[in-house]
C-alpha cells in the first residue's frame, strides 16, 4: 500500500496545496510554523476522519485544525493498494454528523463501495489508536504501546480469538473494578466489603451494651414510681389551699371594686373641670362647627391652587429677558411654520453636499494614522517577515526552556548516580567477603591443627580446602569491586557528554532566540503600543495599515468629487438668517458658522409660549390671592375664642371638635358614678378576719414551686427511663443486624476470592497469548538497534528489551530498569526501533506507508546520521513520509518535494 498524491483544500494554516508522493523516502524540510504537524494530521484524517469530543474544556483536534480563514475544511488523497488506485475525498464540519466522505475508483472514476468511511480500520485492520502507535509517528511521541486492536491483529487467529483478545483488557479492568469496589480503603469512597465490616464492628459494639442498659432501666423505673407518690401528696395539699384562696378573693374583690369606683369619680370630676374652663366663652353650636370645617376645606383647596399657579409663573429675571426678546409682539404660529420649512430645506441642502466629502470621523482617523505611520509606512512583505520572526522567537524560546529542563534532569541524574554510588553497600560487601574468607581460614587452621595433633589425613585435606576457598572468595570480592567501579565511571562519562551536548544546543537556541527578538523589537518600537504581546502588536499594525490605505484612497476620491456648487445653499441661508438674526443676537448664537437655526427656532418657540403662559397665569394669581385672604380672616376670628395648643389651622379645628365630644362624655359619666357610689357606700364592710389573699398566695406560690420542681424531676426520670428502653431495643436490633451482616460478609469474601482467581487466570492467559509474537518483535528491534546505534550501541554494557506492553526496558548486569534511566537520545533510538519492529510484526504481508513528524530532534549529530541512513535502508521496503524543520536532520540525497 502506498500514497500517490494529495490535495489540501483547507486544513489549519495550509490552504489550496498539492503534493506528489514518490516510492521510498519522501523527505520534507520546512521551518517551524509552516504546518508539518498539520500536514501529518491531514493524512491521518483522510483515513480515519476527525476526532470530536463534545463537552470537553480543551481544544480538541477538530477545532485545532479548522481553517483559520473559515474556508473549505478538508481535501483529497490518492493511494494504491493491490492492483487498484483510489481517491479519498473528505470534508469536515463542526461535528462528525456534518462530515462528508467519498471514495473514487480511479480506473472508472466512479464511486466505489470497496471501503466505507471507516476506510482506515478496513485498510490497515487497526483502529485509530493503533494507527497512531504504529505507522503514524507524531512529533516528540516516538514511544509506542500495545493496544487491543494490535493484539487481535498480530494474533491472526479466528474471529472468536480476535474478539476474545479485544475484550481481554476490558474484562480484566472490569474485574479489577469489582475487586476495588469490595476492598477499597479510601475515606471518601470506601469499598463495599470494608463498609460492611465497619458496620459489623459498629453493630457488635452496640450489642455488647445490652446487659448494662437493662440494669440501668430497672433502677430508673424504681426512682420514677417513688417521685410520683410524692407528687400525689403535694397535689392534695394544693387543692385545699386553692379553696381557701378562692373564698378570700371573693370577699376582697367587692371592697376593691368600691374603692376603684370612688377613684374613677375623683379623676373624672377633675378632668371635667378642665374642659369647662376651655369652653368658658361658650360651647359652639354644631352648625357653627360645620361652617368652620367647610371653610377650612375650601381655604386649603384655594391655597393649593395658588401655590401651583405661583410655581408656573417664571422667575422675574426670566420674565425680564422675555420682555426684551419680544419688545413689540410675539411671532405667530404661521411665522414659526414658515421658518421651520426653510430650516428643513437648508438641512437637506447640507446633507446633499456632505455626500461629496469624507466624514469628519474618517478625516480624524486618517490624521491619526498619518501620525502613527510618520516614522515608517511598512509594506505587507515587511509585516509578513516580522510575523515569521515572532513565530521563530516563540519556537526558540520553547526550545531553550526544553533544553534547560533537559540539562537540569541530566545533572540531577548525575548527582543521583553519585549519591547512589556513595550509598551502595560496596563496603558492606567487602566486609562480608572478608568475614567469609576469615571464617574459612580459621576453619582450615582448625583442621590443620587437629592434623598436627594426630587427627589424620582427611582433616589435613579439609583444612587445605578451607584455606583455598578463603583465597578464592577474597580474590573474587576484589575483582567484583573493580568491575563495579569501572561501570560507574563509564556511566558518569556518558552523562557528562550528554550534559555538555545539551548545553551547546541551548547556547545555539539562545543565539537564534536573541536574534529574532532584536529584529522584532527594532521593528515594533517604531510604532506606539499599549501593554500587549508582540503578536497582538503586529496584528494592531496590520489593521491600522489596512485602514490607512483605505482612507488614503477615499481621501483622493473625495477631493475629486467635492467641486459641486454651493450657491443655492448660500442664497437659502441668507433669506432665513436675515429674519432670525435679531433673535440669534439675543441668544448669542452664530448662525453663519454653527448652522444651528433649528435649535434657535426650538428655543424661540419655547420662549414665546412661556411668555403667553406668564401673562395668563399672572391674572389668575391675583384673583386667588384676594379670595384666600378673606377665608383666612373669617377662620382666625372663630379660633381666637379658645385656648388652643395645636399649631396648624386644621388641627385646631379638630381639637375643638374633640373637646366638645369629651365634655359631653364626662358630664354623663360623673353623674352615673356619683349615683353608684352613694348607693354602695353603706353596704361595704371592713375585711379583717383570717389571712389575707396575699399571704395565702405566698403559701400557694411555695407549694407550686415544689410541685413544678418535683414534676420536672419526674419528667427527667421518665425521659431517662424511656431513653434506656429505646437504647435497649436499638442494641437488641443491632445484635440481630450484626448476625445478618456476618452472613453477607461471608458471601462477599467468597465473591472477592472468585474474582481474584478469575483475574489471575485471565492475566496468565493474556501473557501466554502475547508471548507468541514477543520473540519476533524483540529480534526485529535488536536488528534495527544495530543499524541505528552502530558500534557504540553494541559496546554498551546494558541490553535493551521491551515488556509485554511495548515499554522500553534496560537490562544492566541482569537487573531490569525502566526506560526513564536512559537519556532522551537513546530512549528515542529504542522507541524508533520498536516502532518499526512493531510495523514489521503487524503488517508482515502488505507493508503500509510510515509517517514521521520530525522524530529525531533529541538525537546528537552522529545518531541523526545513523537514523537518516536507517530511513534510507528501510525505504526500499516501504514508503516513508518524513518531515523536519532543520537541515541537519535532512537526508543528503533527498530535497524538499515542492507543493
């Protein structure tokens, strides 16, 4: 399968571009910002469409590569597979529902149904994720990984086996989730089994409290019965005392009512005397009060009318100005109508003239832009150059940051190596070796001593064996120590070389960044700016440049069109201004320069109407003032006969009416009280026998306090007893629940055991299945590593391998370490070898093309040369599309294929 050509109608920053692919290696060299990654994503999108993630807060792929100018979104791709050639045509919208797909068979130029819009999965037999981890190599993403789709494809088993493999991870993940659902110890999301065990513990703790609670309930019940008996005795005493208080109250109430009535009589007589003094000059008749009330109402109405009329009368200064404005007569409505028509005609003439000239706003804007570009008027080519330099500045700044971080990580790795070396148990191992040797020597000496004492030939042989073993152990320990020291020095030397290389690359990136920054600052400093980024500043300059060119052209057109006649406008102005000039002088308005005849007429009409209103209102005010003075004198004469305390006229009249009503009420009340006191005075007796009500009530209060206190004690005891009974019931229920929960715990433990056995079985089955293709995959990767790394790779003391998930591993002295222990350059070499080994394994029959987006930016110059040579070798077996931004990473015999 190979690519033939493509056409990009619109995709990200790329628009209306054609590209021809050749067999073998297609190398493309373009600067940063050109759209290399965009081009790679376009090729992937032709086979797999665009990703769409509804609701995400980040910029997804569909949004990222939407054309910046809002034009067509999509393109076409021509490819060959087998003996046939096809053209894929795709257009993309905001969602996958608005996408369009078409497949053309180039032998007939007709629609083909050989593949559907899922052509990527049908053609390569892998899904999008597997495509990205095998033959599609994004920038800075050489690492690959195993997917379910790859498992199924490399297994090449029956359909049932592929489905089983595809669902392996899903099944294992489901089982793991179920086990975690049982055993999770999180405080915020505890597992079902842990929750059940916590419940059992709590319930059993409550059940253990049953005996103590039963004893406490019996004691509380006995105290409650005792206090209830005492309360019954107090209530009997309280009932007898209440009867005595009731009898004494009746006797004292009669005397109290008589004394209260005599007090009311004295107070009423005193108040009656006060009102008699108020009406010393006589009580007014009801008719007189009605007349005064009506007069007060009429006066209030007239005063309100007078106040409103006075408010309408203009101030004296304004009236004086009106008299000066209209010394002889006020213009008639007919005159105003004629003047308004002439003013409207003038306005129409000015509007017609204004169409031939630029607006004042455009003239002001053009003047500001001339000032803005007074130092330099840049060309479009200059603006495009600065835009490119700004993009290069951003790229270099990111590269400096990346290399700084890389240097820091390498130095930190070197320090960790030194620290690990210091903390290694080399001294301990030497000590152990020495102790073993010493034990062997002592053992040998003991056997030899026994031989010397007549122990026999066998003991002599054993002694010599022990001494020989001691020598071997000592020599072996010393040799191992030297080998470890040599390997440690080699690792430090490699790290020092990588640190120095990273520093040199950073210095070069800093030089390129500073050069771009100087070009940008020198250009942008020629134009005023606010606090904003370089890109925003450049965008502002572009916008102002477009407006400047547009307004300059408009100015030229306006000069050509402004030679119209103005004679009619001058004649019409003269006719109207001759009549309005006296009024304009009064208002200090300049008609000939301000053209404000409409404002003059509006003000003149308002003042004319105000003068007419003033003349009318002045006569009405004089009539009302005469009426108000007469009403005020009549009411004042009436109120002068009474000692009034209220301030307002209305309140004084109301006070007289209230006092008349109160005088009538008091006269009747005093007569009634005098009669009742006279009749009851002979019947009252002195109440002096027995205790008084106050004394009996004090005894009653003491007894009530005792009852309340005892009642509260009984209530508290009853609550305690009730609470104990409820607690006892709760504890008994908790015991029953604990027994039920233990049965559930047994069931859950059995479920967890079954799930764990199932998970272990599936993992063993998966590892057995994947091991079938790991051997060929490892062999292919080692072959590619020998090509990529050369002698330096072969002489390294460690070996490189892949785990079952295709993660790079480092084996050093039979110890396996993660790929993070490698430098970025070696890590990328291993990842690249694993990529192509994986492609060989997955696509052993029909090799597809491989797309590489600048994958060698972490390699030094020697490794870059080997990587490029490697691409040249494998290009004989498959088609490669390789993109880079730097000439040093460009194959020597391949130039850029032009669009």
